[in-house]
C-alpha cells in the first residue's frame, strides 16, 4: 500500500465544516491543498513497445494538454549519446504514435536530456553536455519558431547563463508556473562540494531568461544523498522527487512532498512505497496537469529494454 498522508476517516461532511468558522477555514484549506491525500496510485503499466525499446527510455515530459510526450532515449536513429524524442496522441484515451527524434538544433552529438515545456508550448528547457557551456552539463532553452503538419521548428538553444550554470553539472530540469507567483520557475539539480546532489530553482521570464541567481531549495535537498529530478503539480501543492536518500528501497525511489500554498515551504517527504517504488530504479517522475497521471522511468521486471517508461493513475479523494 502506498504510504501517503491520509485525513481522518471521521471527518465531518464539508457542509458542516463550512459552517464552523473560523477553525473550518484551515481544515478546508488543508483539504484543498492535498486533494489526493487519500488516493493510491494504481499498479504501473508499461507504456508499451511503441514508446519503449530495447534501449534506455527515461526523463519524460508532458505538454500541458498531455497530448505530447517528450522523453529521452538511447535508441538507434539519434544524433548522439542520449537524445530527446517526441510522441503525439490525438486524445487522452488514444494510443501514442511512433516517436520522432527532435533532431538538430535540439539534439546534438552529446547528451541532451530532461525535456520540459512551458504551459503555452513556446519554450523547451533541457540540459545538455554540448560544447560551449559553462561546465560539464548546462541548462538550455529553445523557442518554438513554428508548428505544422511536418512538426515543430525550434530555434537554436540558448544557454541560461552563469546565474544558473556553473563549472559543475546542472541537469534534471523541470518547468512550472506556480499559482500566485509572478514568474515561472525552472527546477534543476547541481552537485555540491560535499558530494551530494541538491535541488535548485530559478525564476524565468516569459522568454525563458533567468531572472537572477538560482537558489537552493533546502527542504527538498538531502545533504547526504542524490536528489535527482522533481515534478511539481500545477496548483503548486504537490511535488514528487526522485532520490537515493535513506528510507527508500535502496536505489532511486520517488518521494512526495506537499504544502498548502505555493508560497509555503515543502513538507517532510513521504516515500511512495509499492507499487510505485521497487528495489530496482524508479525515477524521474512527471505529473499530468490534473495530477491524476504519473509517468516515470524504471528498470523493474516486465519491460522491453534496459530502462522503460511506466504510467500510474489515481483519482482525487480516492474516488
């Protein structure tokens, strides 16, 4: 059973709570802040042989309408070590179509990974080890020039600059515009002098420019562990993180954090347990906008290759 926060089953009906002010305000706020508190994730389903191959599939990203899936693969047909691929579907219940390589200028002969798109689909953030950066791996953004029957046309990627990138390895990007915040944020990870890998975020403009130095998110960062990749819900109340911190099953596992508003610090983490986490690698989560669908990468049994993309679903309030 998944280890998530649960509200007391003896909670009174909502109409009664609304009548009990002012204490009811904080209770209702809590309900709204964590509408999935009593939900459980379904048994993960492999995305199948159209998306997964005999190679590595990882680092997924979803468009705001969940009709486009970006992911990273080492399959044949790419330009380099690790490339970004894209698949479409015509409706939420439709099958994913055959993936296509994004090609140049997004992909290079280096590592290009962790694709994440702005809500309006204009900006694609990712990290790359291509030459010309500040360190081992840097965060980049590309602007969509046009879209049509032949696919999207992307402008040459732009390095986010020294406010984000250092001589170290910045990777694991995730874009989100949290409610009540004037600007969107890009989360990413960076190694520390102490040997851990921690989570940072930077505010970005509508054009994808960094708006000041990136800052550590301390409540998400374990100073003794590797914290790899986050996914933040669009209401800003929930965050999933893949980490090798203590208390997991021994490899990368997915952890859950909550908060009551986008301006509050994150809660202590909760390990998702089975069926999401296994003794094998389970990592790099991405959430759909409604929070009901989770896609992640795993090397659990039943896959098609070295590492596959899997999907799990849930309903608010355990419905």
